[in-house]
């Protein structure tokens, strides 16, 4: 089982996404949405290479989906670690620079 580490930036991204859902659809919808992120993280712990590789975004970068958000992570085989880098809305223009900037 891989170790899953959520970066501070990705944690803030997730909190913002859940808050947006809460504002639009209410707290119970936000809880269900938050649970979808947790299920993805659990799956990544068991199957870290299961999502689409995105080498254009960086070495070892992969992207999972919690629609309409993309969970961008780096799987490092050598230490069996999944590092959640960002959680971004799928409509954003996602670039390597955006991942590095944290904005």
C-alpha cells in the first residue's frame, strides 16, 4: 500500500471545492463530495499507478478525477508515495507552471 500525502496547497484546493459545493447544494452534498475525494485517495493508496499519466505536467505526474475536479498527484515508485499536488477544476487551463505556483 502506498503512502498518500496531501500537500498544504492541495488541502486548501479541496477545502475551497467543498465550500463551493456547500454554498451551491448544501452541507450534506458537501459531505458526500468530500467523501468522494477520500475514496479516491484510498484507491490511490491501493493502486497508485491507476490514473492517467501526464508527463507534460511533470515527471511521474498522474491525474485522478472527482468530477468536475482533477486531482493531480505524483507517484514515486522508489518510495511508494503518492503526493497530492493540486486539486483543480477541470475547466482550468492546467499547466506545469500552475502546479508549481500554487495559485
